[in-house]
């Protein structure tokens, strides 16, 4: 890969605010992924219950389903920068309390459930604000897709490194150090946010009631075919496919006869695939035709899940986790890019709140469902069922592709005419 190609991939880093965002998130998200790996492992070690694994996942994410639509309204009203600073401070507090309870030896399952629920409430505001804030970090709109893809590379770079480090630390010292390092990592993202030079003004005047603006957001999101179909596809993939991560401790321990290291490397392999997909999207010079990648990514994700469910060998499972992670990340990031490039700025927070609901808001139901089904038929068959649903959803989306492409083209023409 030549210098110019590398420069094109990282072109959003030419903006100071985005560089700060990139640096702070790169460190903080490693800690976040370490905590995400340590939490289910802690629960499974304390209880040995597949159902409780699903329950903790449910409690940690159900606030996003319930709160995110309202958080989207406030994201369009308030200053997104201030929202992010507040959510990072609250998340650091959550990790600090979790660290203290584990290291003091007084942690109980009810503590984990309560703290997971608190973090879910914080995330309901943090994620829509974060996604909507990215557009404020780049001056040229043509670099937005690159900024989104690089943001995905941060997440998935952390997804690669965090689980692997967490697996080794859990095996060597226990889960407490993972929670501690996550708490410390928030200092860097808060510091990077405080160094930014951004407008102190809100995003708009409060003219209607919260419910009226919420209804307006629903009508806009589901009244425009490209956004509607993308969000419905993401919701189904999240409900049926994404819970495979909840079942990975069981898969690593009972199917592959491994331990914390096995679990960590499996999740790290998924991160390799996801990171590869992120760099592929970052290397694209245009978003034209990106909607055609979405059903292919969903199909790749489904095939990866089905193949993984049939694997009984560690090395093969690692390869299949790469495929699964690639498809999953490509689906989420390409969907995010398509939506962000066609949504009106005044509706961005509300639309991204539904995007957040589709990815993370439906996941708690998927986690609870996966935990319950896995108790009856086992983790491998549960993962296989999720893969089948993802492929079916990809085929339905593919059948609507003509309508989606035409609607996006019309939107671009309208904006071109309005800009003249």
C-alpha cells in the first residue's frame, strides 16, 4: 500500500478535533472492551449460569431500548459536546465502583446487574450523541464517511486488543485489573474532549414538546425507505445475530474446552475481521453504491455464524470469528455511513437514536432469548439459528435494493439543487 493510499485512509486525522477524538477514544475503548470481556466471565465464574449471562446482557442494554428515542430528542436540542463529557465522567464512575467491589471481594451478581443497568442508561445518551458529534469534527462533508469508518476502526482495534489483553490478565490476576484499567482509560478521553475547540451553543431551539419531537423523529426515520430498511435490517441482525458474543464464554469453555485465554483470542479474532472491514470502508473514496454492500455484509455475518456453530476446533473457530467480525462490522459501519450521508442535520440525533436502538436496543432481548434458548438446545445451535435469520434478512433487503438506491439518488439530487 502506497503513501497516498495510506494518507487517503487516514485523511480525517488532518482535522485537529478529530485527531483528539481519535486519540482519546483509541485508549478509552481498549478499557471498555476489557470490561466487556471481564463482566460476562465474572458472572459465569460466580454462577455457572448461562441464563444469568443473558440476564446481565439484557439489563445492561434494555435502558438503550427504552431511553434512546428520548435521548435522541435531547441530542438534537442540547450541545452534543457537553453530553459526551458528562457521559464519559459517569461511565468512569461506574467502572471505579465496579473495581472497588471486585478488589474488595464484596462483589455480588446483583451489584453487576445494577451497575450494568446504570451504564446502559449512560450509553442511551452517549451513543446517539457520539454518532451525531462526528460530523462536527470534520470540516468537509465528503470526509464524513472516512471519519465514520475510522471511528469504526478505533472500536474494532480496541476489540482486537482489549479482549486479548483481558484474557491474559484474567488468567494471571483475575477480573479486577480489567475494571481498574477501564476506569483509568476514561481520563484520556475526557482530557481529549476538554482540549477540543467546539461551539458552546446548543443544536437547536426548543420549539415543541419532547413527545411531539419524538413523533417527528419516528415519522422521518420510518417514512424514508433507505433509513427504514437499513434500521429494520440492523434490528433483526442485532436481535438474532449479535448475541453470539454473550454465548462465547460458554462456547470457549464447553465446546472448545478452553479458558479465559481461549475466550479472549476468539473475541480478538472477531476484532481482526472487524478492523479489516473498517479499513476497507475508510479506503473508499465515495459513498456512492455503498448501500449495495449492506446485504452482502449481513449475508457474510450470517454465514460466519452458521459455520462457527459447526466448528469444534480452536484454529478453525478463530478463522470463522474473523469472517463473522468482518461481516458484522461491515454491516454496522456501512449502514451508519449511508444513514449519516442522507439524514438532515436537524434530525440527526433522533435518527441516530433509532440507529442505536437497532444495534444495541434490541440486543438485550436477543441476549435474554439466546441465554434461554441455549439452555434448551445448546450454544452452537442457538448461534446457528441467529445466522439463518441474518441471511434471510439480507435476502429481503436485497430485494428492496432498487427502491433504496433510487431514493438515495433523489435525495442527492435535491441537495445538489439546493446547494446551487
